[in-house]
C-alpha cells in the first residue's frame, strides 16, 4: 500500500550536508530520511514509499547515477533530484535520460531545493494516481529476492522448471519452491496473468 505521507529521502556522503538539508526540509514540513551512502539507501528504501529522493551525484563506491539505475532496474519509480558540486554535459544527459526531475548545483539555495522537492513529490503523486496498477506491480516485483527474479524472467521466457534449474545450477525442487513463492508475491494465479503483469511492468525475459 502506498504511504499517505510522502517522504523526502536525502542521500549524501557528507554528514554536514545531510544535517543542513534535513533541517531545511523539516522546517518546510517535509518528512525526511537521511542516508550517508547509496548502498545504505538502497538497502533501506521501501518501494511503497511515496515522495522523492535528493541524491548526491558524486559518492564513493556507488555514485548517484548507479543508485538511479538500480532503482529503475528494480521497478522503483521514485523521482530523483540530483545534487552536484561539478558536472559535465555527458553526466547531465545521463541523469536526465535516466528520469531525473532536476539537477541542482551545490551549494543549493533553500528556495530552489524546496521548489524542486515540491515539484517532484507532486509528479510522484500524479503518476501514482494515474498508474496505480503499474505502481503496485512494480512494488510486487521489488519484493522478489534475486533468485525469485531470475526464476520469473525464465518463466516469462517460456522455460520449463527443469530448464531453469539447469541454467541456474540448482535442484528442480528448489526451483519449484522459488516459482511458487514468486507467483504468490506477484499475486497471480496463472502464467497468463503473470505475462500480462510483467509486460505492463516492463520486465525483460531472461535469455
């Protein structure tokens, strides 16, 4: 279920930036969550949470573009606002093509950030209302384990259980368990229902 109150997630490896942005957002009435790394955010993020993410573009280990890519890959549609101290045209193009709603230069002005957050949250609200079935489908997809996702992709591609077991190097009965759990999490009763749902969500069948 989509949360009623939107949350602004702030991801930056600089603790002082996190504190500053959190104070600003709280003062404006936004609920916030802060994270010091992209990995921490990806581990904790709830795909059902509405709102947006304010994301530092340049971070060690996993940078902002990689976080954006993983969100999209997992079917999470949260609007992204990038923050950057410096950027080149190619990076800006990648960020915007990846679906970013804005890219702001540090140090960002308070009014500019709050306006961008309000715009992103409103875009998220409108999208979720207009695409409720898609949002729910992507939330279900995000609930799958990595193995269940692999099984789903092969089921959609028409693989038999034994073929999937051979490709993934595991026992047939294990695949059957993963398949049953996957079908339950996706809330479908037949392969036809599953095929329609993944087509809507945009899953690419496994090869």
